[in-house]
C-alpha cells in the first residue's frame, strides 16, 4: 500500500509542475506545492501514516512558500538598490 501513496504523491507533483510550465510566468505557489508533494511522497516511502504525509505536505508547502516569497522580495530589493546606485 505505501507504494500506491508514493505514486499518488508523485503524480500530484508531476501534474503541478506541468501546470506551472503551462502558465505564463513563474507561479511560486505551484512550485512550493509541487515540492511539498515530493515531501509527501518521501514520507509515504518511509512508511509514515497518511495523516503524517498530509501534515508533511502542508508543512513543507507553507515553509517553501514563505522561503520563495522572501527570495522574491530580496531580488526585488537588490534590483532597486542597483537602480538607485546607477542613478536611474
């Protein structure tokens, strides 16, 4: 039964990545959710309960969404700093 859960999480991750690729621009939330699905797959492969897999998925998605947003804000801040340094 755990292999079925691993496959289901893997299919979910693949579908989310394909959806992200078809959309215009980078959709950070889809990237975070697809990576969270991979964490769920990893938990399933380790034999964690379904509830644990879901919590791992939700936790990883939340943490990754926050990290990706912080990185986006940091890039924007650096770009503004460079603009000001060059007098634009």
